[in-house]
């Protein structure tokens, strides 16, 4: 299963540089351009690691990481900064960051540091099961069942369903799916999302099962408990 990485960086060139590099390494990458957006995504959970800029609009990196740790979010986090002073690095580490990297940096070093963070044993493992109503997804065995009956999904269908379940009760736009599942910026007019959603629905709703994926007109799709 692909690693999921959140990049919180206000400089677009730096953000895209990091996203492109990790995308080529097989990661599924999500991006945020300011501190508040980053905090929203990070507290939503499901990320294997976070790359966090020190200086951010809205909410700076130190405040963001403190908020995460106070909320019990233990996702390994590497902080980026243009400040090379030792006391600045110490502030970052004391705030809850797991590692620190000074700009400018090479992608090879950033990648190596993130990989090292991911090899560290974590205090608690992320849940291995995602659920919604009578549907259950086992992330370890990659088995999906609905009302106890196993559903056979393609790898892409599994990715789409996992993306929905991690955002349960929230609207998921086509753009979010294109960037989060395909990790590629398609023409927004493409119907690739609708085609895959249609196939996934047929699998999930076979027989007399009530529909699971709802269409939110003008916004996208949603899976909800209600």
C-alpha cells in the first residue's frame, strides 16, 4: 500500500518540487499552502508522515506541530526552515517535530530522512480497519466486506474506497480524487473519476444493498454513516 505524505509549505515551487519527488517514489501526496489548511488535513489523520515548513501564513509551523501533539496526533513530522541557527532547530524539536532540515536542501536527503522516520517504531499503530455502516475494509489483508459478504475490488477501486473511508462524512470532489488517488493533475473535464465511481458502485451495491456512495450535486461524492 502506498505511503501517504502531507506537505505543508506556502512556497508553491518548493511544494511542487517535494510533491513531484515523492510522487515518483510511489507516495500518495496531499498538499496544503498555509498553516490552518495544514492543521485541518493533518488532524484528519491517515498520513504516514508530514513535511512541515517553519514559516507559514495563518498558523506558523511551531504552533501547528504543538496543536497536533496536543490533539494526540503522533504522525512523524519533519520541519523545513530557512533558519540555520541551532536554537531555532531546538525550538522545532521541542515543539514536537521529529526531525529538522535547513533550506536549501536536496530531495535525496529529504527522502532519506522521511524514510528514516518511517522506520522508527511508533507509539501506537494506525487502525488497520476502516468501516462505514455495514462495510468493513481491512488494510492489512486488503479484504473488503459488506454485511459479511466479501467484495472483490481492483487495486484502483480499493484505493478509491480507502480515500472515501478516510474522509467519511465529508464531501470528496473530483479534483481531490484525481490528485489523491491518481496523484496526477488531469484535465478537470475528464470523466475518469465518474467511470471508476460507477464501477465501484456496482460492486458495492450489488443485490439489494442500499447505495453507499452518494452524489453531492455540483460538489462531488460522499460516503456517510447516515
